[in-house]
């Protein structure tokens, strides 16, 4: 019984064959997550939204408890360690944080929790719950996890360039900035080529540095896109190998070495 519950509540993996009950459960949870965020788009909650909030928090709480009760199947172990480990897993923490603010609307006994009204904003974390049920988002999550080293390298490069260009601009055109943080703000906007126009250089040297920073920003910002695209295609190919399919990629350019191959 618990094993079947685990198979239903765990996100359906297409490579394991289609489980209609699991697929239906995934769709239901995605719909509930999206609809439960609608009250956040309004300043006041209509009574129908309050009622719907009470229903969804009960369902999300039940989902959390069922996942906790079947944690041994998730981690492949039959000892108590699995049940102690699950509440500290990233998705379990997200589930719990997305449920707790909703307890404010369940019963008057939770009025003391109104001092934690800021936790209401944590209901936005329900969007992260969709990661459980969307295969595309799970693939993207796996790509980001596998590409964390090159992504961190690009992030370090961008951060270093921002600090360096901010230092140069703050030295060249100090009168345009009240403090160094504003120079960092300008460098970030220039690197990302956003350019709000609230802070801008007025001297010839400052404008020349801004032009160079913007051109460098195009190159640096393009790097994460290529890393994620390559990782996404690689992850798709790995998942499609059991099905005998393959995602076509652009041919790798061949570099000529000066030697001719004899036919």
C-alpha cells in the first residue's frame, strides 16, 4: 500500500512507462499550485479565495505527510534514517515553508502567527513545487546542477569584471557617483546592457569605459546561454537513449591541421 502511494505521489518518469494515476496526480498538483498563487495578485482576499486556500493547504499538508511516510522508498532504505533525512531535503523544506504561512487562515488559534505576516510572501515558493511534477523543469534543474562548475566560473568572471570596471569608473569619474556602491550598480547595469539611465558618465573617458563595458557584457552574458543549451541537449540525449531517439545537434567544426588525408 505504501509503495503504491509512493509511486503515485512521486513525479512520473516517462522512461519508466506511463502511470496514469501518477500523471493525474502530477497534473492536479500543478493546477493547485498555480491557482493557490492567485490570491497573491490581489490586495484583499475574497471569501472564495480564502476557502480555496484552506482546501489547498490541507491537500499540500497531506502531500507532505505522505511523502514523509514513504521516505524509505525514496531513499531506498528500510531504516529510520530515511524518515529523519527527508524533512531536511531541499524540496521538503520548500514544501513546509510554502504551507506554514497558510496556517494563518486555517484556525483562529494561529492568530499568534500573525507576527510572522511576512511569511505570507513565502507562498511564492509553491512555484518551486512544480519542479516535482514538470519533466521539463526537472531536466533544466539537472542541467543547472551538472553545469554548476562552468556557471560558477562565468559568474566569477562577471563579478570580477563588475568590481574592476566599477573601480576604474569610480577613479576616473568620481563626481558622477556618491559612493562606491553606485559605481557597482552602474557597472552591473552596463555589463548586462540594461542601462536605466539614472547614473551615467559625462566625461569622454567615462563614456569610453562604458562602451567597452557594454561590449564585454554582451560576450559574458552570452556564455551562460551556450552552457545551458549544450547541457540541455546532452541531458535530453541521455534520457532518450533508452527509447532509441536522439536530439540532433549542430556539427562540430573540423579544424584543418595542414595535413591531407590520402584516399
